[in-house]
């Protein structure tokens, strides 16, 4: 395992890996989006450092959402939806890889929708997306911007039915189709980039065990449980490293 802490060296090493790969899986977490202004859920500057009447992991549980919908939606709107956030150089770099003819599958734990907004064509959202808030009565889909503008417990503007965010909360199972698609992509990949994730949220983090390809790269500020298995470990900022490696911004 080779570790890089300088941006030039890290970008050069990442460029070599991406040039060699043909079927690339990018497995990303909250750290991919922090440079787009979306807070890291567990960092000292993230949601876990904030003070609420309940811990964030309690508020973002299915039982709490069903029992106390008003404080749930207050938190959901205030702390998980950022409709003005824009894709950063990491998101754009993955699109550029596709443009260069690489097969790129993104498996993301994030719910912000930035990979899709950037233009990536194969995105597996393990935990859903805030751009999909679905009426349980008529199926109307309320996007993130519309949800952000609501107050109290939102209802469908068409039929008045209850709105349910299409996101995986604590106590919810992962979508079976998303799991199947992620496993298949990991098994077929020759290159895996794990970026911006502490790899402590299961079962999502356990999916990378299905990777049996040639090149494993970890791009993360802090140590992870997979560092010792990686070919290279990069400690530099994700967006800046992709920008330098691929010429995106």
C-alpha cells in the first residue's frame, strides 16, 4: 500500500489508476459532497455536532418519522436538503471518465442527487434521494426544492395525501434492486475507487467485499478499515484531487 498526502503526487497516482481501468466503480460517501457545501454527517462540523431535542440518528429513524412527523420534516428540510448545491470536480470528473469511454458505475451512500445532476449515467443510490418525495396516495413526486419550500408536515399539492421521502432512514432496509445492482457492478469491475466514506455504515459498507478486481484506491481524509487492502491511499481533498487528475473544475 502506497499512501499519498501531497496533491500533485496523489493526482498523478489517481490518474494512472483511472487510465488503466476500463470498468470502474466509484463507491462514495458524504466526503464526496462536502466540497459542494453539504455537511458531512459524522464529522465534527457535521450534523452530529449540532444540538437538537433528539440526536440526529433518532430523528432520522423510521419509527421517529412515523411517530413525530413534524420535527422529522423540520430536520429533514433544514439539514438534509440543499437544492442550491452544485456538483464539484469529483462529480464532474466521473462524467469526464464516461466521456473518455470508460465504463463508470457510481454507488453512492449520499442522498443529495449530485451525481445524477452532474450527468453520470449509471448511479446506484443506496440510500435514496431527496429529489424524490412521493405521495403515498397518488404517486406525485415532489422534488427537493419544492419540499424545501413546505412547512410543517408536507402534503401532496394535488390530492392532499401524505408525502414520504424516498430515502432510507435508520430501521429501513436497503432497496433489494439497488443491492443487487451494486453487487453485480462490483463483481464485474477491474477498478474500485472508495472515496469520502468512513466505511462504518452497514450494510452499505460491506458491499465492497464483493470487489475482486485489480486496483483498489481509497481516497479519504481519515483512516478506514480497508486502507491496508488498498493499492494506494490518498489523503488529499477529493474534488481537488479529481480536478488535478482529470482537468475538471
